[in-house]
C-alpha cells in the first residue's frame, strides 16, 4: 500500500498519516503501549499491531504475529496454518525477493526476523 492514507490506533491514541513510496510507516510507540490496530483502505482493512510479547518465531503463531505487524494479513494468530497464512507468506516472499512457495523456510524466517526489530 504505497502512498496510502492510514489510521494507526495505539491504546487510546489515534495517529493519521500516509504511507511512504515503499508502503512503509514509522511511529514512536510508548514503552507502556499495549498494542492497537492499523487501518488501511478507508478502514476496510485492519491489521493488529502487537507490542511487547511475541511468541517465538519457531511457532506458527509467532510468524503470524510478525507478518501481521509487517502488514501481511495472516488473519488469526493461532498455531494453525491456513490458506490466508500461506498467501501472506507468499506475498511477503514476493515482495522481499524470495522464492514464492507460501511455506516457511529458513530464508523466509531470517528475512522476517531482520525486518521485524
């Protein structure tokens, strides 16, 4: 979503802005923030924003949490693999120059870790 208006809701703070030419946004998050939601497409798309604890990246749920935070909508954050999860992985792989398999491999996991700091 390049140059797209967004609304970022963090706890009770509402931040409006526009993504940059690469589709990224960057904001300071207070250390005590519990999380929130990123709204795109005029509120038609919502992505949860997790702050603080994340499940380990070796768990499907941990990968889903990180991909959701990076804007690749995996849907729920359970440990169950789903079609939406595979589509999100494939989209992430395509946008990051990786082979689009829709499956988690070491290269994909490493790229997620390097982007999700």
